C-alpha cells in the first residue's frame, strides 16, 4: 500500500514547491516516490527540472514524476469502460463511440485524477505518492468522491426498490436483463450483480483508504498573510468534513508569528525557509516527518457505548453548522461541504437528542 499525500492552501502559498520538496525528502529516505502533477502547463516541469509526460518517468534516484493529461486519462478510462461493457453485454452499444472523439466535461477532471491515483497506488510500484492538485475544495471533493458515490448508490437503490415503479418493474427487469447480459440473474437484488458489485468494491476501497491517515493524508500550507491563514483554517475544517485527516501546518517563507499556534491547535506548525533557485536542500531539511498524520485528530469518532458521534470541525462554530437526520443517516453541513454519516447498527433507529460544540468537536448524542 502507498501513502498518498497532498497539500491544501491558498494559491500562491507555495504548495507545489512544498510538494516537490516532500517528494525529494521521501526519495532521499529510500522510499519509492511518485510525484503527480495536475498542472498541465510547462510550469510544473520547469519547477521539477525535467520534461514530463503523461506516463511516470524517473527524474532522480527513487523519484519518478508524471504530469496528468486529462485527454489521455479519458481515452484510457473509456477503453476500460468499453471492455467492461463487452464483458457483460451481448450487444455492446458503446463500441461505435471512440475515446478520441470525446471531450473532457466539467467535473470529469476530478474523477479521472482520482482514478489515476487509484491505479498508481494499485500498481504497488510506489511507497509514497505525492499529489500536487488544486489544493482547495476541488481536491477535497475529489478525495471524498467514493463516499459521496456510495451515498448516491445506497440511497437511490433503496428509493427505487421502495417505489411503486421499482416494485412493479423489478420482476420483469431481471429476466429481461438475464436474456441480454452474459450473467445468470435468477434471483436477488438487481444492484448486487457482478457489474454493480465491482463498482461497490472500488467505492469501498476508496472509502477505506480515505479513512486511514496512514494511506491518505494532507498538510496545510500557508504564509503569514491573514488571507492565507484564514483559507488554511477553512480548508482544515472542510477536510474534516470530507473525511480527510490533516496532519499539520507548513508555514512557508516566514517565521512563526505570535498567536498562530493557537489558530491551528492542536496541529504542529513547521516554518519553512524560502526556496532559492535550484537549491532544495534547505526546505527539504526543514520539513517535518510527514508520515505522522495519524497523530492528528481524526475527522470522526463513534462511541457506541455513550451513544455519541464526534466530528472534529475546526474553523466552524454552531451557527455555521446544519444537522439533519433521515432514517439511519445523519447529514452534517458545514461551510460548503456536506457529510452523510451512515450510523452503525447500534445507533440506527435512534433519534438525535442533542448536539454541542466542545473544543473544536461537534458531539452528536442519540
């Protein structure tokens, strides 16, 4: 398994510089590292000091880099989709549409980038994958995509199954589908058949990875500028809503100003020197141990015995949080993020009896 590491912060705070330095640091320590850049322009390659392509290439001992190209990723994903279609359908209908004809629609970038990270991780070629993405809500929504898709799949499956339409057509769908698809659907839930099971498996793997800070983690990057600090705090709270653990704060190009420690407590803050030309050593040496994100507060904790769910939501107060409950799920809205919490069996059927803020935590009682 690889550690996927990314950096969050306001544009212009030096996230890409920090990402490159982190990749170099891990490589020097003997880790097999892949640096993944989302920026398709020549700027990323110039900072790295190499001419990059859509395929990983070695640039230093233990260090490879790749520059994501969405059109290439779309072609690869489309070809894979057509292979899956041909596997399950006797009369594939996507075979006449060629990947080279397709354009990248808004929002497709995130799904393609996430799938690329999944494939890099599954290759077992890398110990650490450093992802230099947008570092904002787009990155957070990308990493939270498996959890969101799981909710849509779970809710709409149940909505359809419980509806009069679902109850009416399901007895006819299964034999018709069995006649068209190369699978034997004689009984059971239509959504639990091979194709759906494969999708569910990928989604569950993504959820498990995001929930484990030893597999996926982020660090905040900021300068001493008030707007950069405010953005970092906002992204900190938003990351918790996405289920992403934030391991610490990297203060770029500045000494530690008075009062900043309390702004990000209990996270540690590591001041980093300015990167000068091709001299990376000073910033590489100043980086903290980036494998210790598991020591930071986890986004969510469930205490069945006390019938409580605690969410760590730094940067928000009770006026900015909205709490709703639908059946076995609780939805928490904070900032521009929503999190759907599927309650464990011991708490399902219980209504929320109270919620309070305490030391940065939203504590929900049942």
